[in-house]
C-alpha cells in the first residue's frame, strides 16, 4: 500500500476522508500487473475531485504509483483489485475547509486479492433481492464514487445468503437505480434500458461501455426512470461493474428469468475488453 507515495498503512487522524468521507475512490481490475480501463477510471476520479472541489493529483504521478503497487509482488501479477482513494487531506475540525495555504490531497493506493465468484454467476445468472434501504436523492453527488457508502453498507447487510450476491436499490421516490455494487440493465422487446443516475447512484465504467456498445451496434438504449414493475416485466436483466463484468439475472425476489441472447452478446464483448490478450 502506498500513502502519498510512501509504503505504509497509516493516515493522519485529521484526514477529512476519515472524518467526513470527504473524497472519492476508484476500484480497478488488474490483469498481468496492468490496471484495466485506466483512462475511463481516471476521468471519473478527476470528475469527482472537481465536483467536490478537491485538487486532483498529477495524472503521471498517480499512474506511476499505480504501476508500483501493481507490480511490486510477482505473485499478484495474474489478477488483483486496485483501489485508489483520494481525500481532501488534513484539516481542522468542522465541515468548512479553513486553511491559509492549499492542503495537498491524500493519495492511497492498495492492491487487493482478486475476488473469485462462482462461474455459474456468469453462465446461469444470479439471484437478486430488492433492498429495503433506499438511496437519497442528491444531484450534487450523483454519478461520482464519493467515499460515503453508508447506504450501500446498510443495504448489503440486509441479507447473508451466499447464493444471493447482489441486491437492487431504489431511491426514495421508488425508482430502481442500481445494485449495491453494480449497475443494472433491462432488455425488453429488443431494446436496452438502464436507470438514470443523474439524481443518485453511480455512473459505472462498464455501464458507460455498454451504452457506447449499444450505439456502435445501432441498438436502442434508453437512460430513463425504471420501476420495480419495469424490472419484473423485463425479458432479460443483467448487472455490471468493473470487476464482475456482466452477470445475467435469473431471479429477483422469486420472479424467474433466463439469460437471454442480448445479455450473452454484451457479456461476451465486455469479457473481451476486460481480458485483453
């Protein structure tokens, strides 16, 4: 683990990331020591920093530190998970950042073991539940991966069944937004639908890739509000993120589905992108 470029495991107790969740993060899949979809992750990381008014670190510096973390141990070179955290840095008590001189952001980079999921999640699909915890609506924070993940923490701790790897989260208005760790797509009558995340939720990296694929394939893809009825009435449903790729959904709270041809086609293309030769 690197903290501001130095190997270590400790940060200042005055760091605003610790006190207020004042920062952003990215989680990247690593193959052969290379963080995948780097440019896309950096675009979202820097957009998040700008949204919060945090001076982002130099891109070349961050890339060099990521390289150090991802290649320091040859046993980790096959695959792993790189987490990058940027906080506003140290500050005095209180929400307002009062300082006479600019405070550098804190950079934390850590490589974690690859999370292995059963192959059947990809082949047969996953069981999903609907979470009771709702997402608060706040356009100022929507789309970015800020450090306050308490809604997801509460939602993910609603169940312990290992056969249910994900839960769908609605906002306080009753719209389906995302999974606790993933974005969601619906297929109905050959058309793709994905929730609008302009008021809450995360604009996922693979979500963005799939929207681009749809355009490339001349496939209609609507970014819109979705209800539970829309979900339950779907022909196909799948989940996606930068680590799992694409998971078909085979059951939502007792409603059964089957992985369909469009889900399979999209999953195959995303797998090609995420597993370069």
